[in-house]
DNA sequence: GCCAACGTTGGC
DNA sequence: GCCAACGTTGGC
C-alpha cells in the first residue's frame, strides 16, 4: 500500500521536535479527540508525518517524523493517576488508541502557518480549514510542497 | 493572557 | 435528538 502522509501537532513547550529527536521515538499519547484518534488508527508503518509546533510564535511545521508502530490502545487511559485517565474507557474495548512515531529530521527552515496560508496550492490543507484537529491527513502534493518550502528534498 | 471556534456533555 | 452550557485548543 502506498505511503500516506499526515500532520501531527504538538505544543512546542510540552513536547517539541527536539524532545522527539533526543528520545528517538515516542508514544503519541493523550489524544482525546475522536477524529484525531480515527486518523491514528488508519496510520501504517512507514507513513510520513509533518511535525507541527502549536502555541509558539510563529506556529510552524518544524520537521518530519515517521510512523514506526501501528495503532494500539493508549495505556494512559487506564492509569487513574494519569492526567489522560478516562474512567469511561473499557479495557476490553478501549476508547483511545495511539501510534509510535520516530524522529526523522528537523527542518533548517520551519514552514510557518502564515506561509502555508499564503500559499495558494495549500489552501485545502486541513491545517488551514480545521485548525483544532491535532492529527490530520495531508495529501502527497501538500506534503511535497511543504518540504519544498522548507528547502528540503522529498 | 484573551477569546473565537470547535467538540463534548447532559438535561429535557 | 436537540441544543445550551461548558471545556479545550490554538492563533494572536
């Protein structure tokens, strides 16, 4: 199956691409939005991810990650002391799922949200039209365009 | 730090 | 099943 493309948001001051680089890979835990969860359940190993920093100035795509483990139940939903604990989730039928992603690379030139909004060929990006979705699909042409804007080769 | 936009919850 | 109230996200 063809590689697919995604964008994942992280609050820059909570878990940045530098954190991902030093960890190598991470569990994308804490997603508590059904649409974002559904997107993660569609991800396949090898899919490529635009890594986006929200809540920084300016917000921007700052690098790339790769899906290295396909979806499995988010363990934090069953940990009562965890801030992502969900008492309504049943261990026989978990509500929240996640994937593991690995660091790929950091851009020399981040691509800001402002630049994405200014680029006509990116006007259909989910990022532009549904700013609150934290895990979203990206078209190959969009992915390639963002890479080009970052001065990178696919 | 503010607040608009959006998603979820829960009363009816 | 509707929708008001509430909580959260994220740009500014």
